[in-house]
């Protein structure tokens, strides 16, 4: 009861065709899942009110410059306060001028 020379080969050919078809279906399903996931991710991120990286970097640089300017102004203010305190101290240590009667 031999299947003949074509029997096993035909079975392997059918099996190979089935595997090729299954691989194609799996690849198509993968593409559909990726597309659906990408769409969901884009909708999710759009709803989060995120900013672009370049906009973030620009605001970060502005904040850094403002912080440096603030520190500079603080130092200048401290110098002015010290100068005023020194002037007030000198004025209080001077003897009052005698009153003319």
C-alpha cells in the first residue's frame, strides 16, 4: 500500500503552503495591531496636552536665563542694602550739631 512517489511530496508541499499562508496571516495581523496601537497612542498623547521637545528646551533656556538674572539682581539688591545700612550707621554715630540759641 504505497502512496506512490507523489504522496509524501504532495503532503509536504501542502504543509509548506499552509505554513506560508499562516505566516502571511500572522504578519497581516501584526500590522493591523501595530496600526491600531499607534492610533490609540497618538490619541492618548494628543489628549495629554504634551509639548514638543524643542518648545520645552526653549522654555527651559528662558527659565535658566531668568534665574541667572534673578540671582544677579539679588546680589545687587544685597549690595544696595548693605550700602544703605552703612550710610545709616555713619549718620547715627555722628554727634548732633549744637543747637543755636
